[in-house]
């Protein structure tokens, strides 16, 4: 698989031979590696070239940023938990001479470098830290792999942890842990709400104790707010609504 991926750097041999000359076109997303008599001469920038055909070879190289995915790698965390971690990385060719003339297989070396950096990062962390700070560990992965990858003639643009997978039994255990945490948070919020309600009731009780008239006002508000009810309030010094019945002077 890695050998096939390595060939994706190169396009087919470029050029059309016309007599003693070789007509070559290098596109914008490419650079051409010019060899003469088996020796690397120089890098061809985008454009049209007319070269001597004898003993001349031009290999176009795709220099666009590309992605590589490293599937689940079994890694042991510092607290002894076995995980399967997959990562995705973006890279580009930085130095064609180093990547293709001085490195036997740049893609295989890139793959191996990312694997080793991943094992170092995950192996030095506890599982809780890894789950809670994935972005921080992704940054550590980039820092650990950037320099070794640069020595291959490549440039690491980005890397991220794609998936973290647990074995079957551990997956169930961690699911139960997450559920317990959520239930605990829900119970805590409920207790906070009940505490706030009790605090409000205690404040209301102290206010009524200091001002008994507040209780009567609250009662009147409740009665007045009931639909279809009429509230009549009497005030001191006002004539009663109905006269009191007179007592009969002829008491039998």
C-alpha cells in the first residue's frame, strides 16, 4: 500500500520527442525533476521547455498538499490502558532533491515517523487526559513530528487525532462512567435548585415575621388574581355597604 502511495508523487514521464529535442510542459501544480545521464540536474518550474532528448529524463512531481491517514494503532497509555488511535496528517513536498534523491521512500518514512510520534505522545499520557485534551495532544504530535519529517524533504502542515477506540469491555465501562457523570451533574443541578428555593422561602418567612401586613397583601393579590372573582375591601371611616337591621322596640 505504501509503495502505491509513493508513486502518487510522480506523474508519467513528461515530454514529447521531436527529433533531437524533447518538448516538456510542467503545469502549475507540478515541478519537474530533470535528469541527464542518470544524474539529477535541477528542478524545472512551471512552463514549456525544449530540451536535448539524448539521455534526458524529466519526472513531473505533484507538489499540492496531500493527506495521509494512519488507521487504528494499538497504543498503551501511561496508566496501562490499551487504545486504538488513528490520526490524519496533511503534508507537502518541501525539497524535491531530498525527498526523492536522498530518501529511499519518503512516504514510508513519513508514515513511520507519525506512528512513532503518536506512540510517544499517547504513551506519556493518562487516558482521562487524552480524552479531555485531544487538541493539546494533536499539537504535541505536530511538534514531535515536524523536525523528523522536514529531514525527509517534506513539510508537515497539520495533524490531528481522528479516532480513539477502546476494546469491547473497556468501551462499556467508559460508557457507564460517562453516564454516571451525567447523572451526577443532573442531581447536583437539582440540589442547587432546591437549595435556592428553600433560601427564598426562608427570606420570605423572615419578611412576613417582620411585617405581618405583607402576608395579608399577598393573600389579597392571590384572591384578586383569581379569574371571575370580585374583591371588595372596606376602609376605616367609610359607611358600611348595608345598614344593620334595627332592633324591634316591642320586644315580646
